[in-house]
C-alpha cells in the first residue's frame, strides 16, 4: 500500500550517504550539548525569526499537549473539523471543550466564532492555518480579530501552522504574549519520524510553555539532521519547492480527472479533501488499487464521513494515481 493518509513528504531531503555520516557523527552515548541552541539559530535564520523566541519539542504534537497543560486553565475552543489531536489532548487533561462547526460548504461563520469567544471566554483557542483536513486558509482579518478578542478574555490564540510553508503569501501575524504559533519539520522538511516541532511566541509565553520541559527535549540525532539540513539553504529551498510542486500536481490531477463528478476543495497544503455523493466510492476504488488515503468512517461528524483526503506521493506515484482516477471516471 502506498500511504497517502498522513500528509507526509514522500521523499527524504538527504542522501543515504549523508544520513549514514550523520549517524556516525552523532555521539548518542552522551547527552546533547550545544545542538539545541544550534537548531534555534539555524531554524530562526532560515525562517527569519528571533532564535530566542523559538523553542523545540517532539513534534508540534508535544507543543499542543503542553499548551493544554500550562496555557489552558479554562475552556478550550476548537473548530470542527480540525486536527483531531486538539480534542484528544484537551480531553487528556479534562479541559472543557467547545467546537464550532463549519458550514455545509466547509467554510466557517467567523461572526459565530467572535461571539463564542466573547461568551465562552476560552483560555485557549487553537486552530490550524491552513486547516487540516479542509486544506483552506482562514483570512488574515479573522486571525487579527480573533487575537484581539482572545487578549480581551485573557486567553491564548494558538495558530498551528503545520502546513504554513505551502502558503507563500506574506503573512502579518498578531503579536503579544497571547499569541503562539506552532510549526513543524514533519511536513515540508520531510522529517516527520524525527519529531521536531517548533513553538514561536514571546519570551514570557515560551517560558510558560517550557515550565514543564524536559532537560534534553530532543534527541541528538534529530537535532543533528535538522541542523545539517537547515544549514543548506539553497538545497532546502529546492526541496520545499519540490513538495509544493507535488502538491499543485495532486490538486490538478483531482480537478482534471474527477472534478466534474466529485467536489475537490482548493488546497493550500500537501493534501486535498474531496466530498460529494461519489467521493467515498472513489476512495474505496483507490484503496483497492494500492493507495491508502485518509477516510473517516469512525468520525462523529457525518459530513466528514462522506469525505476522503489524499496526501502527496512521489512524482511517479502521482502519475499512477492519475491513471486510477481516470479508470474510475470512465466507469461512471
Ligand atoms: C494541523 C497539524 N498540526 C500538527 C500536526 C502534528 O505534527 P508533528 O508531526 O509536528 O507532531 C499535524 C500532523 O499531521 C497536523 O496536521
């Protein structure tokens, strides 16, 4: 089965020789030393950030969990659908959770969100930008307004940018102790298995998140591979661009081959969400032909149960997927 259900990069950015050398050079008999500070510098330099205001943990998953422990001392507000782990971690710590559903066309009523913030006064409002699983971006004025309202109610606005690199529009983020951004090396950097998640916030908020940090938050191999990659700017930019190209190709294939019979949502990520009467039938056909997309039979959300989400794959695998879509379309 070719896995296209977890929104990963289908390629690694480094050669086998480089990876072997990095393993040999990693002194894992010792605790990490300067490697963490090196990653702060290399990640911040590549992303035009202040190294002091970036911090790392085992995937953004760990940051989401930490935020539920130390930032959420009251209700948590999330959108539906969104990344399922927000709910899972909120429940682990018995945080009362409120969900705001999207409309039938997979857009959100932002006025409803503003009113809910005013009434509920959440301690944390977390959402993904672009949204997983929908693939779309929330408008910048919504983020600004949501940040202002969260400040008024003394809560935190957490913007989870796991797929942020797929949006190339310049973005002006709201600033202040009440704003946190989570990013990751799992997607466009191709390091999902190494578990490197990034928090970007003010010093006060980073300190609060790190009040429950471990002494060596990341393993030395993950630190060394990340540093090695981030220090090769040109090559990394090419790798990121290749992931973007595959994402455009994936969207194009779906629109061209099956866009007249199922709805394919325009995506700003490395996956596409499809829905409509025949979407699940196509998903099952794709599964029977050796690709594993994400289907949601277990979801409480009936609308989501009728969707299928497909992530990027290797270039030649996308060609194969295109043939499968064509075959299915010819049978309709
Ligand atoms: C929106 C979103 N946030 C966070 C994550 C988790 O990322 P990480 O691998 O950094 O834990 C994912 C993974 O799919 C995701 O889709």
